[in-house]
C-alpha cells in the first residue's frame, strides 16, 4: 500500500486505520469507536459541544454516534485515526451501544500507562501492516514463526480491553441513540446542505427552513450539536477547502478566496490569519517546502507510507513499551482475557 491506510477484517475483529494531514473542520459521526492520536502539530477538537485543544501525542477516544470534528491550528498537523466496529464490544457487553464517552488526554494524564499503551498498540498495528515493525525489532518478517494475523489480533485484543476497562470508569448512559433520533436526522440534513452549498451565500434562515425551526432556535440547536456557531462552522468549511487548494495548486490566492465563498481577498486574509496565525501565502510556502506526498480520501489528505518522519514517530511510539519479552506479552494477553471473563460473569 502506498499510503497509511488499511482495513482489517478477520472473524469477529473489524477495524480500520489511517494517517492523515489535518486541515479544517469536517464534521461527522459514525457507528464506530474512534481513537485519534495526534502525531504532529496542534489541533482543536470539537466533540459533542465540548471544545478542547490537543498537543502532540494526545489521544481522544470517542463513543459511536457522537458528532466530532478537528481543526488544525498550524500547517503540517498530522494524526492517526483508528475506527473499531462497535459490534466487537457489544458482543461482550450488550449495553455498550448505550454508553456515552469522550476520553482525552491532556498535560496531566498524557503520560499515564493507559494513554501510553493506546499509543503503543495503535502504532504497532500500523507498522506491522506495512511489515516495518519486524525491522524495528531487528528481524525480517518472514523469519518469525508468529502468524501476522495473530500478532495483529494480539495487539488489538490488549488495546480493546484497555479501552473497554477505561470506558467503564468514565462512561455515562445515553438517554437516546442519535442515529434513531429525529432531531439528529434533521441536523444531518442541515449539515449536508451547508456542506453542499458553502461556496455561495448561505444564511441561517436557509438552515432554519430545512429544520422547520425559528432562526433563534436553529442558532441554539446548531451550537448545542457543534459547540460552535453556524457562522463559525461555515467559515471553517471555506477555510478547509482553501488550505487544500493552497497546498496542492498554484491558483492565485484571490481566485481561491472567491471560489470558496469569501466576498473579497481582504476578508479571506483576515479570516485565514485569525484561524491559522499566518497568511495564506506563507501557509502555501510552508506546504510546498514540506513537499509531503498525500492523497485525498473523503476530504482527508492521507500520508504516504514512505514518509520518513512519520515512520520515525510511529517507531518511537511503538518502542514506548517494548521492554517486555515475547513471553511477557503472551502472559499479559492471558491475564487480560481472564479479567474480561470475570467481568462478563
């Protein structure tokens, strides 16, 4: 594979993972448990009306059906994301689908064993997918007698158990499930309309008409779901496309500004500098200087698997907890499975 992107599906284990360059806001929610690890740069996370900043190696773990979005606060911000099928957890705990949680690290808990383990196992699985982890440990992949799937599922099982145990300590029980909630369906329609029409003129009244609400209620409704105002979300969508086009084309900046919905170049420059603390032209020069090979996938710029600095970061994360021997790891798996069986009983 040319980019850090893969899907794993074997028996009851299903998950996907990718590394991408974070740009501007892209709001979404889904049925998977999401783990995001910031590898480089700084970003702002809007998660179910909670807004917080993330520094390098911070982790956030989000339950299914919680709306969330990321915003890069500087150029060349990168993150690794893992989506775990919720059915893996509901197979062990039928109530899991109703759990509501947003776990995230900060300066006080970033280096606790839990978050260290999360970073380690996610990095190990990503490296193993590209046959790099075996080189890191000083031997070729084909010289090991361990099945590739067994290694992957060993790492996954430990990670999933640690996440589940942490969730039980911090989760709340949801009163409703968003995917079945009428108001959420209405909100999806509003978001879809903005996503499709942000290049042109959009008023809050247009969004209110979609939901059949008053303008005042729509404003509150939007901020309750997003954590930011309608106008802020619209602005960030426009800036998102602008950053992609600045980094991947030589279009005149004035043309980019006009085509993404700004009235003039002055308004674009002011908004851009306020959001990214630099000018559009400087942002473009940095992006060109980095020259990182990327591929656009679902509005995400995937990072090339040949990126040396990303590989170095993954190897550092992978070796955070590589002091135990192979036998020690097997003992840990056995112990974790025994604990899980006790919980299920």
